[in-house]
């Protein structure tokens, strides 16, 4: 493997990890802001999404309308 290819792969990997971290922080912020706006308890679950506490149970934010 050439030196340039190895450097390119390392840079690509670092950019991918940085992108995932920034995306996760952004999604957590949106979830937290939703809780602030609606005065509800929220939490962000990795691989699941934004969860909202409704009637004592944690429900996905997107499925909240079906429950209400």
C-alpha cells in the first residue's frame, strides 16, 4: 500500500468519525430543545432516536401522536 493511499484512508476515517460525533451531538441537541419547547422529559437513545416520556413510558418522538 502506498504512503499516499494510507494517508488518504486515515484522513477519510478521521473525517467519518468526526462526522458521526457532530451528527450525534446535533441530534441530542434537537431532542433536548424539543423537550424544552414542549416542557416534557426527553432523552436521546443511540440507534433509536429521541424518546419522550408519556404516561410513565418512554415513547419515540415520531410515535407520540399515535398515543395521544
